[in-house]
C-alpha cells in the first residue's frame, strides 16, 4: 500500500468562497444604502429648507431692489450658499423677467430675496426669501442690507428709504416697526413715518428716536436759515437755541413748559414740534434791531 492521500478541502474552500461572496454582497448592499442615504439632491417644486447656490450680499436695500438669480442645489453640496425660508410666488422666466421688484414680505432673519430655478435651463422660477448658511447676515437688525424692518436704520436721503448700517455715521432714523397703516405705529415711541414706494407689503416704516430724528429732550440749532428744517444741536453748547419738549398733532397738546412751536408743512405723522426756548434766534435778534 502506498502513503495515504491528503484529504480533499474542496468543500471547505467552497464554503469560504461562498461566505466571502456573501460578505461582498452585504458590503455592496450597505454601500448602496449609505450612498442613497447620503444623497440630498432635492426634487419637485422649490420649498422652504431647500438650498441654493447664491448667498445674499451686504448691499443697501430700498423699496425697490434687484433680485438675483440662483439655482437649487443639495444642502450638503459644496456649492450650497443659502437656504430658502419662505416661497413668495412662482412664475416663468423670460428675457426680461429678472430685474427689479418691490420688497417682499419676508420673515425676520431673512437675508435677501432670490429667484430660484431647479436647473440653469429651467424656465420656471420660484421667488423666495433666503438666509445665508454662514455669516455675514445682511438681514440682521441694523446690519445694513436685505429688507427694511425693526432695528434697521435708514439713510439721510429719506426720499430713497434706503438702509444704512446702524454702526455707520450719517443715518437719519431707526425703524421700530413696519406696518400696513400709520395708525398701527407704536405710540408714543413713533416720532416720524416713511412709506415704501411700489406695492411693498406693510409699506409704512415707523421711525423712533435716534439719529437725526428729533425727540423730546433733544435740542435744536438756530432754524433761521435752515432749508432742511430744524437740526439737532448739543444741548450744552451755544448752538442750541431751544429744547424739544414734545412732538404732537396739535398745538394744544404741547406739554407745560413749552413756549415756542414749529409746525411742519404738508402731511406729517406728528406735525407740531413743541419747544422751550433757550436763547434768541438770529431772526429774533435782527427783528429787535429793526424795532
């Protein structure tokens, strides 16, 4: 008899191969599942919480503003710059559709407005309010960009109603509320109002004390040759000729201690400026010389 033959390991080898195949199959399934779970490519209409490839920049805003064009992307994408916080309306893009529009009614915290398409070739767009995924946020109160709202400052050129950073110099007044009608402005904190042009929702800006807006306790310089109306002056200086005691609708409403009034021409929220005179104006001095 010859030496014993080695036992065949075919069955075990086949078993290992089968087990290995199963492992590969399981790993493959896990990889596919993980790939599917990691994909956040949006589909369907543009909705809140969807992301886009363009952020809102820190640019001054007014009642009319240019609306940028953006494309929807997945929020996990490297190209995602901002998130939709509210869908305003939808429309169809034409050669002239992306231009200037009235300021929409965006929620607090929105950084800007964009018209978003699902692809660069898509003609349908969604006009949306957006918030940047990272700072800076132009929509933060007083920041100086995006939509006008409470805490924002408006420029010295009140006719333009454009926003300026509150940290900068030269702003005219600070918005304390944005409402539909003047009657809704908070009393007694509202000193003046301004109205946004066009079809902007809640077009009335209620403006409180601060900046160049006169309020009780402020002093004014000599208005004799002022073409812009009474201007603020430091109360402890010789430039101050009177101290503001109140801003009211009629002269009869001026508080006690008032001995002068100035009245705005035309429509004004509080047209009467009640004053306590500190020293004679130049006009009064000239009048006394001429008898």
